[in-house]
């Protein structure tokens, strides 16, 4: 991924907020600030713009939240909704997100293939003119950026899952070693 894209697209991950609010409480009390973070804007946003930004949110549980924007993503995974077991749930969510990404890619491919059937030069020029007038290239760019942000979120979710799995495996090895040491010092042999 180009470094310029990474500089423009940020991920804000919040683990704790005083009082460990639920998603509903978080949106009610801090929705305006979350919208500003996702828009990467310091000016106070209009209520309609805040609502628009907050429509791009997803929660799997009452204490986790992801708000995805064009240039940034806000992630909230409180201690109430986090922990070792919560990371295992990320695999399911990551799979669903990846399925959506594949669906978007397939839909985009179908749309591009449908356009290729325009063999008539006049029809092709007519399509390009009409597409330009209604902003198809702009929409395509917006969808592309949204997909890139979702891919970044997917990679983050997979990384979190892998970290949780690695921690579990390391903990299991340590427990086995401790049990072996206890038996060794007691003089018992397996």
C-alpha cells in the first residue's frame, strides 16, 4: 500500500473511555466528536453531517464500535467488550467484512464488464459523456477509497485475531511447562 495513502487514512483505536459506555451511550454522548475524528475535521460539524458519518458504523456487541470514513476509521473496543475471548470473535467479523469486500469487487467487475460490451463508438462516447455528467468517475473513486479503508480495517482485525491466538498458544505452552516442572520437582514422572 502506498505510503501517501497510509498518511491520509488513519485508524483511531480507543480501548478505554471513562465509565466504559455502551455503543448507544458513546454515540449519544460523543457522536459529534467521533464524526469529527472520522472526517478528520476540527470544525464543529452540522448535525446532518454527523448523522451521515455515523451511518457508516458497525457493532458486533454492545461495547465495540467501528465507524468507517473516507480518510479515517474510529474503533472502540472497551475492556467490557475486549479481552482474549473477544479477539476470537474478530475472526467471525473479519470473515463477514471480507465477504462484503469480495461482493463489492464482484459487483464492480460486473459493472466494468457490462460497459465493455459497448462496441459502437458513438454509444461508447455517449456513455462516457453521460457518466461524466452524473459523476460516475467520482463515485467510483469514492467506492475505491471506501474499499481501501475497509481492507485496512480487515487487516487490522486479522492482526488482532492472530495476536490473540498467539497469546493463547504461548499461555498454553507456559501452563504445560509449569505442570511439567511441578511434577519434576515432586519426583513424579509422566
